[in-house]
C-alpha cells in the first residue's frame, strides 16, 4: 500500500475516542476458511481522546480477518519503518480502521 501523506500525529488528532495499537506481538491462524487470525498487542497500546494520547492501556487479545480490516480502512498515513520480518525491513502506512475486534484484555507483557 502506498499510504497517505499524514503523519501519525495528524491521524491521532482526528479521533474523538479510539485505541492506538503501535505493536503486535504475534499472530496465529484460527480459522483458515474465514481467514480469522488471533494475536496480542504488545508494548504500545494507548487510549486516544479528543485527538490526544491520554493513557497507556493493557495489552489486548485480538481476533479479526486481514480482509475485514482492510475493508474497514478509513485513512492511511505516511509509510514508516515498522520492523523486520524474515530479515526484510517492513515499511507500512499507519491504518485508521472503523472497527477492530479487541476480544479481551491480557496480562501479557
């Protein structure tokens, strides 16, 4: 995905209330037929209110389909380095999605 031109701060400023997830720990396939995947957030989940990050949140278990998430994209930010995967640098845009299935909070660190 090419992404947009807004930086992350500009995307956050557009929120009345939301959750910023800046890191996923892992993902595992739950239901291959539906492409349902599960995973945990890690070290970077925050509550957004009135366009500002107001507090850190506990980690969450999430269950969603990448196809469903992509169908709910409402904005893309400027692509940025997001880490390594199999020795390759990942550069991806931040996504703003209208819904993301956070199933439960987790004590995982």
